[in-house]
C-alpha cells in the first residue's frame, strides 16, 4: 500500500463522520481502496486514481474532470453521469435495474 493511499484513507475515515468536511484528494492513488458508502461530495478528486476502488454506495462529487473508476472513465456533473460511452441523467442512473446496467457493458457490476 503506498503512502498517498494511506493518507487518503485516513482523511476519508475522518470524513465518514462529517460529510461537510472538505477533502483534498487531488492526485491521490486510491487504487483498490474500500470507499464503500463514503460521502465524497465535497472532496477534490481531480486526477485521483479510483481504479478498482470499491465505490458501491459512495456519493461522488460533481466534476467536469475525468475520474478513473472501476467501470472506466467517468464524468459527473450536477445532472448527468457519463461512464464510458453510457451517458444518462442522474435520476435515470438511480432508477436502472441491475440487469439494465449489466447489459450496458461486460463486467459493469463486478
């Protein structure tokens, strides 16, 4: 485990208590991190590596920057989320059934 991941996990652990706290995770290497059910709404994730991170239930911030996620590159804005070639309104993503998401890409829910 690298030093930037350890520092980021400590910051995230503190943030789980208080969602209002700002997190500076720019360029953090969070590859493989367990971020399940973490509120990262106020986090700066610019150029953060989220590859293979467990983001199930995680609240991600709106950004016009690309995020490297377990499902490919993602762009999140206040009303849309694009993951790979799939772009939908936030409300649509929330309503998709697991079978619909599985049909979007191989390994989509793994």
